[in-house]
């Protein structure tokens, strides 16, 4: 698709100004300086055939895609349309965003979003693959957990600006896990990481990776852009020293060489937050575009300790 043509046909000229993308990202959602970008993206999106039947798109929704691409409207439009296409082509994942449906998996302390951001402002996510029993949970169900978290944190302005970093603990990875990952699923995962979801992936850290994880990684790698490949770090089993080079100790749980809350505590805290977000997530899954306005009851994760984190930036 010629994305620039969609934008040209929108009859809106490209925004002009001296501010660059990161500077624009720092502005509040209601800034007058952001309106030309939002307007241009909205008109371009509504002129695209894939969204021609959509009546409107909210400014808050569009700003996620603009911030994810540093306010390059052509790249933002491409990302928005990829996101819509991915949702349509992956209903087995995107149409069932129900935390209660995977509560058994969440209760194993499989996944958490850490309560404190890292020193760059990125959200830090942890996935403990060994807690996933493939006999009980399919790879599609496991992937839904990641998608649910992504939908929630992508609504946070600071996460839109600073992105996410993920730690995958592969202790316990087995052949039964590997057999769940086929080329089709690998492509879907890679697409979300690279060009189909409005989140900046700032880093992917693998710890405790066994030798027989390499064939699965080799399956994923060809689908990833060079930028993402360069942000993948393999730390092995002796990971605490090398991991500390990327994350300050106050952010990480003790199990990963830090001084933050324990992994069981943070996993339970995030599980509770997902359950509290069930209504919001189900609305997103059912909506044609995923453009759901939040209500006061749909509060985002509390960023406890963020001020403390800011005061300890010298540790980073």
C-alpha cells in the first residue's frame, strides 16, 4: 500500500515545525502542536480502504501510533493499518482478551510488569517460561497474556514515549515448549515485536537460555528487523552481573540480582491488575478497531516508587 498517497489524498499538508519526534512525544495529549499530526493521521487512516467503514478514530488512540513512530505520519499510518490487519488475521489471539480465562497460568507467577520503570522510563516486563506447562496451556493462550499486558500499558503516556524492555527467563524450557512454536505463530510474534503494535521495544533480554532454545530463536530471527535483532541480549545462566549493566538494582527483583520486590509479589500484583482490567480488555477485543476510551474505573497500573526511581537515576 502507498501510505504516502493516503496521506496526500487526505488534503492535509504535512505538519511543519522545529520540534523533532521525541520532543513532540513529550507534549501532553491536548497540546495544540500535536493537532496537525493527529488530524493528518486520522484523515489518512479513514481514507485507507481497510478503515473506510470506520466513522471516527479518537485522538488518544491515534497518538499511540504517532508516539510509537516519533510523529512520522507515514510510518504511523503503516503501523496503524498493520495493527488492524494483525487483529483481523489473528482472531484466535486478539478476540479473547480475558485474564480470568488464563488465571491458572497467571497464578504460577509466570508474568509481571515491574512496579518501577528503568532509568530511561521504559516499562520492564518479565516472562518466566518455565512456569508455563504446555500440557495445560497452549502457546496461543500464553501469547494472549502478552497481548493483554501490551494493550494496557500502551495506554500509558510515558510508556508510549519510552517503550518497554522485556526479560525472558528460559529456565525450564523443554522440547514440549519448543513443539508449541510453529512458523505461523513465530511470524505473529515477530510481527507484534516489529511492526504491528504501538509500543517501542527498547530491549529483549534472555536469561537461562538452554542450547535447544536456539532452533526456536532461529525460527523467529528472520522475521525481525535489524533494529530489533540488535536489541536482543543473551545472558546465559550466569546473568546477574550482565543484567545489572542494563537495569539498576532498585528495579529488579532479588531473583534477578536486584533489590526490588520479590518476583512472586510483583507477579501477583500484575495478575490482580489484569483481573481488574477484564472489562476494558474485553471491550478492546470486541471493538472493530480497538479504540476504546478509558473510564475512571479503568485506572492504569499505579507507578509506585517512580519518584524514588527518579531520585536514583545515578545507579543506571
